[in-house]
C-alpha cells in the first residue's frame, strides 16, 4: 500500500503544475467537485491538480489512507460547556486585580458568570439567518438570554461596589480567558473556528452593550433616591430656621444691624427651602411619579404680576416689565404656575446680559401663551437641545452657577403636568425668549 501511494504522488507531481499542499479524504463522498468545468479541478482546499491527476487519485485504493486520521476538533461552544469551571477559575484570578471588594458570596458570583458563559454557548450554537446578523450589526433585534443575564450581572456588581470601568474589564477578561484556554486546549479547533470566534465576540459585545445602559439606569435610580432622601431630611431643620428667623424679626429691642442679620437668615433659609423643593420635584419626576397639581380657577395675568413684584423686590437693580392681553383665565395649579414664572424670571436675570426682562401673557380661544424675554448673549446652539434637562447650569462656561441647574427642568415638568408645551429661541439679534403655551382646561 505504501509503495502504491508513493507511486501516485510521483505521478501527481509530474502532472500538476501546482504544489501539493494537502490531500486528505474527509468523508466517503467523491472529493472532486462536479460543478468544475475547467481542465484544472480543485480536489481539496489548497490543492489544484489536472484532470489526469484526478483520475489517478480516484483510481488509487490508498486514497482513504494517505494521511493519518485527524482527531476530532472541539468546537468553541462545546469547550465553553465542558470547561466552564476552568474558565471561571481563570476569570476569577484576573478579576481579583480590579480593586473592588465583593459584598456578595463568592459562590453566587461564580454561578452568575457560569450563566453568562452558558447563554453565550447557546447563542453560538443557535442557527443564525442573514437578516438576524444584519439586525445584530445595527444593534436591533429582540433582547435574548444574553441581554437579560448581562442586566442582572450589572445589578450584582453594583451591589458589590464595582464601577462601570471595572465591569467592562470583567468582560474583557472573560473574552481573553475563553479564547486563550480554547487555543491551549485545542489549537486545531482554534485555527479553524473563525466563524465561532466571530459569534463569540458578537455575544460578548451584546452583553457589554446591555451593561452600559443598565448600569446608568441603576446608578441614576440610586442618585435620585439619595436626592429625595436628602431633600426630605432637610425640610424640617429649614422650617425651624425660617420660624426662628420670623420670630426674631418681630422681637423688640433689636438694633438695625441685628434686624439686617435676621433678615439675611430668613432670606437664605427661604432660598435653601426653594432648592429643597426643587430637589424633591426633580426626584419625584425621575422616580416615575408625575408632578402633582391641584387645578383651580386662576388668572395667569394676575399670577404674573404677583411673581414679577416678588422678583423685583429680590432684584431691585433689574426692571421686570409685565404685559398682558386678552382673557388669561384657566383651570390651573396657581402655586405651580407661580413657581414656573419665578424660575423663568430668575433664569433670565441670572443669565441675561441686560438689566431688563420682559414678561408677556396673551390669551386666545383655547390657549394662553406666556413669554419671558431678555437681551444679552445668545444661548449656544449646542446647548439649546439640553436647556430643559436636569442638572444643566448656565448658558456658557463663563457663567457662575448659583443654583442646582433644576429650574428649567421643573418648568418643563410643570408645563407637562398641565398638558402644555415649552420651548426656547435665542439669537444675537433677537435675544432669548422662553415660550409657554397652556390649555385653559
């Protein structure tokens, strides 16, 4: 048999102008491709022989035993399933360098990582249609087990004290562990597993893509709860300060300097109280609760004049003009609208470049329109789209923030609670105008 095989190779080298790179009978089927119509035929990947050489190959009885039978290749998904414990141990060693101390039991985290590996192995094995591949490439498609396990893993890691960078490092370590151990265990499988490596990388990327928004949402919930608790706990001591300042202001025997001090205490406490109210309104909206309103019959023009007087008293160096036209009655929450007006006027005074602010109210058939206008430097275009977002301070980097950056966010929440709309327009020539429209009912 060996002599006949050697004779075959000698004839094949003479007949074929191409080098023989490999020749292996993988199955019992005929190795040549019936679709070939040219004189040269491809027998195996990497080997091209002439038609005469092919004929010799087909007639040789040794063609089934030319090369020793290769051992079975281990697929990546199979390796992940069978060597899961080994991967998790290696992963644990790498994650110990991340710096966060886990508060959860070690076995619980190990089981969770094993669940991530299991979901990845299932995803690799699942047949994937072309349109599914395209959808994944665009970040579309229905979330599957990988996304659900990744979201749960984020919650666990936040409880353990991990930040987002450390969680991303975990996935990077997991990817490196799996591929390195697979290559060490089965080099042939690693070399021929390009498609599975691509599917594996895609699965890990989807887990990472789910991790970032899940972490941000969880982090935001913690922050909002903290603000809500902070605001609630500050109200009682602030109320005590306000009551004490009011009592002292009415006391006899205080000189002018002492009365001025008491007045500043009361003014500062009222400002802090307003900031606390803003925090509570912000936290309520972020935690999913709508802003509560109590609708009563109110006149927006009257409310505008009352608030304008208060703002003038607090800012005597500024001129606030109020202009009303038409019927401005409606069913609204008067106190909330006064808060809206105060926030808009205060914003115009703090960030406008002129000493004059215009406030106009105009009633039409079903709507009442409110505008607050100020001259001065325009709002930069890149900031216009975020003016009503929470915690956005000032209109430019040169402004000195004097609040929490919640005033315009609360304006938007009040308008939304009344089913109205709010917008802003700003330019060098026309100045800055905040426009509000409110349905009468």
